[in-house]
C-alpha cells in the first residue's frame, strides 16, 4: 500500500509517517517493477508497527525508547522476562513522574493559598 492508504488505515498523518521512516522506526520499499515513480510501499507489518508506535507514544515512550521497543518486539532478541523488564522500567519512570507532578500540584496549591491570604 502507498503512504496515503497507510495514513488512512492508521489515522496517522503522512507527514508523521515520513518522520517515523526518517527516524528508522519503519521502512517502506520501492517497487522495482515500477520505474515511473519513487513511491514507497508498505505492508501489514508496517501497519502493526505504526499502531505500536502510536500506543507507545500515548503512554509516554520517547522516539528512542520506541526504537528499542520495536527492535525488541520484532527481532525476537528479548525473552519474555526481558520484555517484561523493559515495560517495568517504564512503569517505574511513570510512577516517579506521577510523584513529581503531585509535588508540583501541592506547591502550586500552597502558592495559591498564599496569594488568596495576601501573603505574597
């Protein structure tokens, strides 16, 4: 399939798909039988990878982490336990971010009280 169809199927813009391709997250292939254009063609695995990328971004993975995730999942280099450890590492990171955000919220609430009480 061409990039427009891929974009429609995944609900990811063609611009973003090209960015992921330049980042090495996905790879299109040129049809050697067609000499009149330089269009890339994509397969079902690319659809799966784009869905994985979309989901990984939604839960906070960086592009670099997503590259590692795709490599791990599609190369079968990692055991089940190693895959779980990779996910657990992100959970620990998210727990820390939640803790940090709660502390920021607490401080803002204190500042707000100070303003309301005319203390600053």
